[in-house]
C-alpha cells in the first residue's frame, strides 16, 4: 500500500513535502537546456515539476526579460517532470510568481 499524497485534518489539507509544488523558477542547465517550472531541491537533484522547456526566449535583452512572464514571441514546450543532477545546474532565476501561474 502506497502512502497518500495528502491528508485532511479538521478541513485543512496537508500535502507530503515531496509533493509540494515549489516556487516557479527559470532553471539554466549545462548543454544549453533552459526550463521554467516548480522547482524543488531533492538531495542530489533539482526537480522541476510542470516543466516547460524555453525553446525560444523571444526577448531582445536576454533571458532576464522573462522574469516578468513569457513574452509574445516566447516558445515553451511541455516537458512534464525533469530531474537534473545538481552538478548540471548553472543558475536558478527567481520570477514573478503571478506572471507564470499559467504553468
């Protein structure tokens, strides 16, 4: 029997730590992979849930322009869940959470 993802006590739902979505961040990995999604630090891995690969930035001033959300020319490809070893991590970029909520 597997453990439940969440439990409800006195009308409050509690979610297992490993199931919590995490903050949305832009994740830059080696070999040119760039994702955006809900990031969780799990031991030796960075886990990106609801991940989208940022195939085309659509910016004129660099990746930092996407902090405020995707632009009209930004192309995102749905990936699902990505588990990347921390050694592959180049940077994590904080974003305006409300501007990326559509993930």
